[in-house]
C-alpha cells in the first residue's frame, strides 16, 4: 500500500488538515473514528472552516487507525 497521507495546510502557525478535503476513504473513516472534541474550527480570511484536525492528530490517526484498518482489509 502506498502512503496516502496528505500534506499539512498552514494558517497563522497552525498545522492542520481539512477533513472535507481528504480522500473520500479517509473522510469516511476519520469521521467514524475521531472524537468530535478533536475537530477544530479555524477563522481564515473571514471564513470559518469547521472541519479541521490538527496535523499531529491526523498523523496519529493515520498511523494508528487508518493504516491498521487498511492492512487488515488487505
């Protein structure tokens, strides 16, 4: 399996990913497995982005949840 991690986005020193911009398979699984308390909102250029996850949390999820799930399915 190739590495399907997405790169971080940056805004005012915050490294994050926007869940709705992830590949569909990751979007679906991350919404099922990440606590809503981990999802953050970022105000970027007068627009609220409600479905963000700090990049460090995304990487932990990717390594410990997503890769494991895909390895079990293979």
